[in-house]
């Protein structure tokens, strides 16, 4: 389910980037701000899903399935970086195009107002020009503010991801330490077992020698008794 949601959010982000590139879909600073808001939301959601997927890796059963999920996560991470860069460049290009279009419209408006200046008056032209410039400056300031907020959110998310990575490395280090202690303990057990086996091997050899000597003594005794009885009967 997490992978499916990642694919859906990635498609939504690419659609927002395509709309940013389209002059028909992004005709004003308001359209630009709206599309950037959608893109930032997709980026936040994709990062959250990637962190969630990274946390679920330990619960995946089977090496093959875990490798597949890790591969998908790496692909999504690369796609996220590429989409983030594409969105930043596309938004900047669209902003410049909109500002250029506004500048051209302003010049045309100034030219038209100059042609009928005697009718409307210079004061009306000046007020309209100031108002258009103020609107352009406000839209640019809003765009800069949103870009700074996006950068701040990205930095916060990177700090959080770094913290999670550090915690994961710490847990891995603790597991490695525990594994090392277990290996040391197993090495001690193996050494003890080896000594026991050596002692048992020596004892087994000693037992065989003793059994052999007992058989020799038994047969010697039997031969002595038979010999004595034989000599007694002959006498």
C-alpha cells in the first residue's frame, strides 16, 4: 500500500510540474502559487511515505522481498530528487515568463495611456502604473516567501531524516556489539567443548589400555591355574 501511494503521489507531482510548464494551465501568479502549493504538498507526502517505507523494511519477510522493497525505495528517492529539481527550475522559469508578460502588458498600457493622456490625465496613468507595480512586487514577495518556507520545510525534513538515520545506525551498532559478545561467548563454549573432547579422547585411550591389561591379566591367571592343575594331576 505504501508503494502504491508513492506511485500515486509521484504521478500527482509530475502532473503539477507539467501544468507549471504549460502557459494555458499557469496564466497568472495566482495559478503559479497554487501549483507550487500542490507540488510542495506532494513532496512532503512522498518524503513521509519514504520514511514510513524505510521503517517497514525490518518487518519485510524474505531476503528477496526485502531487496525488492529496498530497490523500489531507492528508485522513488531518485525520482523524488529529480522531480524536486524539475519543479524548482520549472517554477522559476514560469515566474520569469509571467513577470516578462506583465512587463510587456505594462509597457503596452503605458503606450496606450500616453496616446490618450489628454483625455484621462497623467494622474490616472501614474496611479494605474503604481498599482500594477505594487501587485507585481506583492506576487514576487509571496513567491519568495513560499520558496523560503519550502526550503525551511525541506531542511527540517532532512534534519529529521538524519536523526532517524543516526538512530538506526546506533541500533545497528548495538546489535553488532551484542552479536560480537555472543560470538565471544560461543568461542568460549567451543574452547570448553574442545578441551572436554580432548580429555574424553585421552580417557578413552586410557580405558582401552586398562581393558587390554585386564584381559592379559585374566588370560595369564587362567593359564597359570590350568598349568597348576595339569601338573597336580600328573603327579
